[in-house]
C-alpha cells in the first residue's frame, strides 16, 4: 500500500511552502499577507491527511485516538468470527466487537464496530488515512466517533463507536415489522443536516462527498451520525470556487455538475442531502431498476411532483399516512426541491437547511403529531420466522376445527332426520326433492299429518291412486299402483 497524496498534490504543497518561506525581504503589507497565509496553512495542516502511513506512524500518539494492535482487535471480534459481521461495503467488512479488560488492561468495557480494509477493494491507503485524519480530529454529536485504529504491517483497521440501530438504509428499505414514523425520519434528517453544517462551517470547509442512507448511522435513540469519511475532501481556499478532483461517490446521489465536470463544492453535499430527504419522504431508493423505466431515477421522476400538492400526497410513502400535517409535508417537500436544483447556486446552504427543519419541528402541529405517535412503537424489528410459522399453524388448526365442527353438525342432522323416517325407504316422486334439505311446500317436522283410509280416497285413472290427503297445508301426493301410502314424516 502506497502513499496518500498523488505526485501532483505533493508538488502543489511544496510550491505553497516555498511561496510562504521563500521571501526574505517583506514590506508591512507583505508581512500581513504572509501571516494570513501562515494562519491558513496552520489550519490546513491540521486537517490535511498525512502523506503516507509512515508519516502517520511518526505523528501518532498525541491525539485522543487509540492505537490498537492487530491481536487486540482480533480478540475483541472473537477472531473475526462470521457471526460478528455487521455489514460490508466498498471499504471492507465491519465486525461487532467488545474492548474490555481482557483485550486491553485498564480499558473500560466498550462495544465497538471494527472496520477492516479489504486490500483488494476499491478503497486503499488514501481513503483510510483520510478517515483517520478527519474523524481523529473532528468531534460533533452528529459525527460517528473514531475510537482508534490499527496500522500494523499490511493490516488497516478502524475502530468506531457501536451504533445500535445500524444504518438509515436498513430501516427505510428492508422488510421490517414496523414502518419508521414521519417524526423519526424528520429527526434523522435534522441530525444529518447538522453534521453536514458542521463540516461545511470549518475555517476550511470539509466536503463529505458521499452522503447517502448507508452512511447515516443511528444510535439506540435514533440520533443520526455521519460515518465513512474515506472520500471526504477539504474545500476550496481563498479565491477558489471549487476543488477539481476525480469523480467519486455513489450514482444517484452525486450532484450533476460534479459528475460532468469534477468540480466539487459544499453545494454538492447539499444535492446529496436532497436525494436522501427525498428517499425519506417517498420511501424509495434513489436508483431502483425494479420500477417502471421512467421511475428508475427517483430524482428525475419525483422532483417535478414535489411542488404540486395534489401530486405530492400521491407519492408520499403511504405507510406514513396520518402521521404528518399537510403544512409540514409541503414545506419539507419544497426544501427537498430546492436542494435538488440543477443549478448549484439555487441550492440553500446547510445552515439554512438546518434552520428550516428546526423551525418545522418546532411548529405546534408537528409537536401534536409527535405526541400522538409517542404511544406507538418506534423500534423496528424483523418478524421472527418462528412467529410466522406459528401463525400459519394456528390458522391451519382453526380450519381443521371448523371442518370437524361442520362434519359433526351434518352427522347429527342426518341422524335426527333418520330417526323419524319409517323402516321403508321414501320413494322418489316428482313432488319430493332429494337431498338433505326440505322443499318450501313441506310442513315442519313436528307437524302431525292426517293419514286417510284407503276407502275414503277415490281411484283415479291412468293406474294412479290419487288421494287428496287433507294434510295441514293441503299437500297432494300422487302414488303409483302398488306403492305404500303410509308416510311418517
């Protein structure tokens, strides 16, 4: 693994040093400019990444970041066991671990996330050094804390605070039992915006360059923290309007002017924030090829609809219905629309974004919805397979019990009817209906029928004995010769 700065960057840095130190005769004005440049250089030297790993080793040990050995981190992650894996990205695999007295004597027991650089991955020493440099010196409630690192031989590892709820991406797009409420999404959006505002507000701004849902981590209380500073860059200085750099990031989140020109500014991060805010409003990924072709790119499809209220409420995540006020939803959509402007100058600075989200959160209607949703569960969890299986078994058992009950009722009904029928079977005539049911013209079972004598009914032609039986209800029976006329119903 090589150095962290390219030859061109090293030459530029050397030229800057020569410009500051080369002059021996200075006027008062030039002395003032020199002091100004020296101050800027001092700020830049704090934030600039070390030249290479050897440079990091020479300057290590004077900060708040711990330096761990590879054996200590191997013990903390139980020898990097597969069941300790939290996730995997372009940097490498992230493991869950615990650093305590058994790992390092005197160290307070702490849950950590250990990220190991994949030597064959898309990121290398340069990105690893950038992350150690920025997170090792910056501290903010909305930036993930770097506890330490390991730089032993070819091993490159980073040790972060453990974020109990994982990434925002997991909660927005994976199949979970409960949907993340509107109020929680807005809380996360505000926290992430504050993190970007802090980076952009430094004396020499820091451009995050890879703002996306998978890089926003959540603690146990759903406080958002930015992670993965491997692609971060210091912003322009002095009269510079942008930083020219190789285009890197994630497709769908990168600002269009950055993709086309490689010109990087703080407004590039504002565009990425707008994409994430849009994902939280609509509940869809920035790029989704499973959708119809015109909806593959979320920004291209949804941005024109954000300023049309009727259309807006048709595309807002339907799982959040009833959790937000109309006014707040319209304002948040308008903010996303501005952040996604094709013109970088049309995007608001992150300080304005934070103020807008804070004002919306402080509105009485927002507070009412938060209180109304307070009783509902917010913790998200995946449905256990055992629960699903048990529910399916219960349904099957219920169906079996219902089936047995119906069979028993039919059996009892058949036995009851069989008990009152005479020994001789009932002949099938045109007036009798086969089956278990009774015709509408038949009297109830408990009706006592009058059975006339053979002598009281006259004979009829066509070899039929027609007997007008004066039954209750006036039922007339037609019997062929030789058939019995004795019925017990």
